[in-house]
C-alpha cells in the first residue's frame, strides 16, 4: 500500500473548510494541536524516515520549531503551540512510551522514559 504524505492545512470556521498555509515538510501520521492561529505539528513519517522535527503555525505560515528527542509517528499529542506534549508512538523499529514536553521558553525535553 502506498503512503501519501501531505503538506496541506485547512481552517474550519464552524460551517465550512478553507485552505490554510502548507507545512514545510510533507508528513504522514504526524500530530497537530493548538488553535487556528497558533498550532504545532509534531513528528511523522517523512519520505526520508521518521522525524523528530516540529513546525509552528501562526495562522498563515508554518516555521521550523524545536526538535524533540525521540523520532516517532502515530503518537499522541496535546496542548497549545507554546506548551505541548507528545507521547508514545512508533519509532520505526519499536513502540515507545516516552513522553516529551515542549514549551516555547525552553527546548524540548524528555519528562518520562521507560
């Protein structure tokens, strides 16, 4: 089965969807969270492999953010663009239960690891 990696982003106004700014890097099974004008997209399966990178969104453009410690996709994520976490997921070789925290003021850091 072919995997499709996408860069598209869409905005929802409560009634209809419209195109937003495209991600800088096409991803598959990444996770995004935040609000329409301040979001973060983390991890994912790129054509070159699993990534640790994240991108920050300002409602118009995506920009490179601080990388996480563990490459992963299919993970859980929550929070805002300035205070977020990612947890679990698949690293490409094993399933991880590591949780990492991201805050705008500090770089990504591992908060639990088993």
